[in-house]
C-alpha cells in the first residue's frame, strides 16, 4: 500500500529553546541531564525530549510526568505525555491523560482516537462512534471512523449498511485498499461467501505477497471447501517469498490435515484491531517509529494476546536498539503461537546485541533438536557463532541450513556467504572461495559478497585483475561504503599503483575514520609514496581506534622500522 503522511509528525512539536540547547555545541550532554531533571520544569522537559529522541519511551514518559506536575494544563506537555504513555502501552495513564487533553483540545486526533478505541473494546459503540467522529485528522481519521462504523453495523446485524458504507468511493488508493480488505473480512464473518470472495480476489491480485492478506484469503477459501485453491494461494506465495512465514505454514498444515478452518477475524474488536495492526506494521517497516508504536499499541488494546502485534512491536524496538523492551514483548508471546520460534530467534539476536551472545546461543541450542528442520534457526545460530568467533560451529550450522534448501533461490545467497566467512576465518580458503562464488552465482549483484571475495583475493595476492573487477562493481553499487572504497584502494596498492591508492584510501578514511584497518592501509600507502611523517601519524592514529592485538604488533614495528623495501606483512582481513 502507498505511503501517506504521518499524523504523529504533526502532533509532536519541539520547543525552540530545547532545540537550541540540545544543538548548541553539546552543551546539554547526556551526563548533564540528571542535574536538570529533578528540580525544574525545563530540566524535566529537556530530559524527556532527549530520552524521546533516543526512543527511551519509558524514561521520557517519566520526565514528562514530572514536567506536567509543574504545568498540568500545558497542552504541549500534556500531549507529549499522553503519546509517550500510549507508545509504552500504559493504558491507565494514557486514558487519564487523553481525557484531560480532550478538555483542552476537544478535537485532538489521537486523544479522540484512543478514547474511541477504548470505548469500542468495551462495546460502548455509541460512545466510540462519537469519539471517532470528533477526531480531526484528515483521511486517516475518516478511514478509521468509517471502518469502525462498518464493524458496528455488522455487529448490529446491519450487513447491507456496512457494505454500502465501505463501498463509498475514495480518491486515495490506500484508503480504497483498506476499505476493500474490511469488506472481505466483514463479508466472511457474516457468511456472505460471494461478496467475500470478490473482495479478496481483487485485493489478492494486487497484493499477493502480503502475509496478512494471503493468510486471511487462504483461511476463507479452506473454510468454504476450496482447499485446493487455498493451497495454491499459499504455494504461490511461498515460491516468491524468501521468508516462509510461520502463520502461513500453520494454515497450510491445517488445510492439508483437513482441520476445520475459522475466519481470520471473528469479532468486531478483532476486525478493528486489524486496521491498527496494518497501519502500525506498515509504518514500522517504513521507519515511522512513533507512528508504528502508537498504532500497534492500539491493536493490542483492542485485541489482547495479539501475537503478531507483539512480534511487530518487538521487531520495531529491536531495530531502534531497545533490546530490553523488545525482549519483554517477545516473552509475552505464548509457545503455542506459530510465530513463537521466530520470537525466540529475535530474542537471541537481542541478547547478542546486549553482548550476551553466549546466553543467546544457549537459548537457540535448546531448540535445535525439536526444530531440526527450521532453516532460520540454523542460520541464526550460524550468525551467533560467527559473532563469537567460533568459526567451526558457525560453518556447521550454516551447512545444516544449506542442507535444508530444496532448491537454492537467489534470496538464499546469504547462507553461502555466512558459511564462506566461517571457512575463511578458519583458514579453509578453498571452501570459502567456493561458497563466495556460489553466493554470487545466486545473486550476482551483492556488494558485500563482491567485496569480500575481491578483498580476500587482494589480501592473498591472488587473481588481482578479477579481484579489481569485483571490487569496482561493489563500489559502483555502494559508492559511500568506506569498506568497499578501502578494498579498491588496497587493490591498487597491491598492484603497485600507489598514487591512485592514496586518493582512494584518503576517501575511505573520510568515510570510515574510526576503522583501524583502513587507517593502517592509508599509512602504508603514504609510506610507499615517500610521505613518511604522515605515514607514522596515520599508524599512530590506528592505536587509538581499538585495533586487534595482531595489528598493534604490526603498527609498533612499523613505527620503528617503517615498511620493508618489498612489503612482507599481510594485512588483516575483516568482514566488510
């Protein structure tokens, strides 16, 4: 579905004074915030804004509450406090703040939207409808109000009126698509097979890769004795998708076992939750963190134990590096849910990101016997062992994943890439080279694979001409990657083309000034062109960038002796 303007972006404002302080040469650093936050309105507000900018919603909400104690009728603080409580899923506080906000701004879109959802879940439909109608946020509010009305009409046994409402024309594609989807859901719930099939088939032709739609359509077909058609819908999706979604796999399993199938949604609350889940999931995928959190939390309010929403929230929080909060939502997903295994994999990735890789590996190792045919589990273990520099174990798990491939597709390149890295680090170059070539055969334009193979050849003084071609291609595909530019410069260095290497490696250092290997390379090429003082300065710079012990030894030697007439030392290979 097409993107549309973010309503949250229009709600959350930034005081000019806070912007000035936050940006004035680092005057308001993170460590200085505690001195402000406990004894003043401004300090609490700025601390809240800073925490919010880091997506620390819980901490931000706490500071905004303190600011609100100083100025309880400040609309801007009240608004931000409400949104933060909503993002964090604190329903009681969000409810209290929404009521206060409506007293100040009767048409506040999100306060009214929240009140409408809260009343809707309690089946107070008249009150819910009044809140939705009072919301004033353009096509989005109008869409939600229309869909909620349609579900209320359906609940009241007024199916024709619900369909007529959702059949109203719209000039906006995404609005029409959402209306069509809910026509299908409502028709399905009411047993109107022809109406539902017509709506589903139209949407399916347009969005045949959307997991939620594919699952809903397949369930509808199977429920209405069209099992073969349902399996076809699923198999077509599986043939095109890289990720075999567990919800769809379970639906396929039930259909093949001839287990009776229920409708995708069965109540008005579940139906309305779908619109919020769809909006939140889509916003989250497109980088709308605040929007995603708000809509997904609304979905959870309407439908407790909503595993898909919990997982989407956890994924969003993982992407913004809020690993502890991500794990909280993952732990809330029950084991009988199809997505539970994926939740455990994401939990392990979160633990690894918290520098608890050994614990992460333990979480997944306990599952490998029960889920011995799950390719994603072994891929995740391969990555974790690679992070732990346990290259043999990493290669073993990648091999298990590769063995589970029925017929490798272009999207399967990364299994071979991961195993290739494991072999290269284990000094098993022939095996590594074979896997890198296999990855490129599947997906010829992967810059990471092109660069890794090309750089490895350069570093070993092998196939320099072919290496240069691969690296040039990688740089063309991703010209602002400091690692890829470094590889190109290092290839010129290996070929003795030092002047070209200087220009390219200087650019690489500008792109990645914090990388010790790239700085070391620039020092080497400076030495070769006679700029020895600059070379020693560059090598000294390397020592401040957390180099490996091996690189430290090389640098200390070069600081004293410089480079030999003919270079003997072999540069460190690193993943790029």
